[in-house]
């Protein structure tokens, strides 16, 4: 019987062990998509306790705690951090076979050198030891990133953001590069007319441009796109339910814009037409500046209306959606490609039923201009666990080129999430190791070792073209 989470955790063959320890383990981290708050990096935040850094904003843990019967007071409510942590410790033993169990103990091991299993009985001692360490300078936000060998992170930022924190980080000469990612979702989200009007007014103020039509909206977004580029941004991101299979004339788009700006709700058909047109314009901007564009699709968001009203978004009430994803992507990508304006693109699905769709969709628009120009993104959100990662990599291997994959990202708001890269790397090495041991691929350790190093880090460095 193997020891729980020993040095060869998840590595089931000698080849996998060799690939991980000799090639994957020491590679730096290039975290090209996350939701870290840049202010906390700029201020080099010191965290007061383990509950704050571990439970604050982590809707993965919140969902598990609610499922375990924990009252909201101890999830997002006013209970003390110690009391919330105690409820989390009571939940952890019930998370066996959930990735949270692995992530929890990886984080305790890698950040705090604690091998003790978290339980109600060990909670107080672990909380006290970790809290004492977190209050020392060695565990500040920046030092946590250094500890995990992070070389770059790309945060997720709205076009109206002034990026002051990113500028401060750059001016400080912090040895981990922290760059913004352009996420203009609110400029095309017509679901709430009042909220949309308020956002457009903010965009007008930030861009210094009058917005009274679809064309002027695009011009204002373009203004901010150029500003983000000047601050070092080289990636965009779109978090949409689906890419619509729709089109509309310029006059129709203006009518839809004006309708919503006067407080009237757009129909679903109109909202789809508007979003499809906006994504096309954004795609042209991304190509013009040599950016990589990302599409995170397929989520049913804020499904619990009662708790959404009480707690707001991103609090743990989202799920995998079953939208039809193919037609809209074909329309958008082909339209951009037809005029040679399709930039490097990464497509992320959250429904595993779309794995083969996405793995083959990217092949339609590989054009020989760059290795792996079109990418099938890593297992995301509900799929960033062992089964989800294996299925994503198997689909990519069978239908594309795994060797050109740009690898893992945290997609996290927490500085404690970097062991997810290790989790991914162990799973990758185990997949390859099994194939070697089964005689399905040659035991060429030079070839395989380089492939592992490339997927873990080198491919992303070359693909995004950001100077480190």
C-alpha cells in the first residue's frame, strides 16, 4: 500500500516517476489565466490567518461546505475565520474522491510543510501553525508566488480598469511579471438594461469618447484595447455562455443598442446578434495587436436566484451547461479567418461532452503560421480535476497534437492555488508513463522529457511571446 500523497503521488509507473521528478517538477509556472487581485500583489499583502487566505472567495470550498450541511453563517457569513475554518476542517474528511481533498493537502504540504491530514481533530493545530507563518514576511503575497516559482501571471480585467496596480507592480521591478487580460464581456451583455447603461456611461468616461451607436461602442472599446496594450496586455478573454450563430446589419445593431440604452429589454435573438457582432469586432482588434484570444464557454450561471440576490455572483451557484457550441464558433472563427484576421485562440469548454468538438474545431483553423496556433484549453472549472484533465488531454492527443499544448493555468482568485500546476503535471506524466509501459509509445526519455517540459512551461512562453 502506497503512503497517502507521497513524493510519487499519482505516478503509477517508473517512467511516470522519472518524467515528473526529472523534467516536470522544477519547471517554472507561467499562469496565463487567473483572477488574482493585482492590488494584493502591488501591496504585497500580508494575510492575517489561514481562514482568510484559504476560504475567502473560494466558491469550490463553499459548495462543498453547503453540501456537507454547513450553515451560510460559516460559509460567506459573519462567523470568525477560525470558526469558518473549523467548519471547513469538518467538511474535508467528507470530500474524499473530490479534488478538493487533494488540493487541500497539496497546499498544506507545499506552502507550509505540513503532512498532517486535516480533520476536526487537527484543525486547531494546523490553523495556528499556518496563521503564524502567514503573518511572517516570508508568506506575503509576492513571496508565496516566489515560493511556487511563478514567473508570470495574467489577471482578468475590465476595459474600464485604469490598471494602476499593474503599473505599480511593474515599476517596483517585481521578479514575477503581472500583466492584465482584456475581458470586455460587460460591453456586450444586454441582459440588464439598467446595468448596461451604467456600464456604457463608465466606458464613455474612461475612454473619453461619446457612445451612441454600436460603431461608437466598438471605438470606445478599441480605445481601451490600445491602452491595455500599452501596459503590456497581450491576451483577451471572453466568458460567455456560447458564441452565437447570428448576424445583423449595422442599422439593426444600432437599433438594438438604442433599445437597451432606453431601458427596454433586448430579445434573446437581438442579444445573440449583438454579442456575435461584438465578438467579431473584438477578434479583429486582437489580431491587429498580435494578441491571443481566449473563449471560456458553457456555464449556467447564478442558478439559485434566492441566494444570488443575497450573495451576488461567483458564490458557488453555477453549473455545467448544455448549450450547442459548434455553429457559433464556426461562424466566428471562419469569418475572421476568411479575411486573415484570426489571431491565436484558446477554446475552453466546461461540458466534457464538447471535448471532441473543441479538439477538432481547432484543427479547422490551424494554418501553419505558428505551431499550435489554435488551442484546446486545459480542463477548466468543473473539469480541472484528474478525470477532466485526462479526458481533455486524451481528446487533444487523439485529434490534435498534445506536444503543442500550452498547458495548465490556475483560473483562481487565490495565491494558494499554484499546486494545481503540480497536480496537472503529475497527471500528464502519468498518462505518458502508462503509454510507455504499455509499449504504445517509445521509451525515448529525451523526446518525452522535452515534451513534458514544453507542455509545463516552454510552449506557453513561446506561444504568448511575452518577454520575461
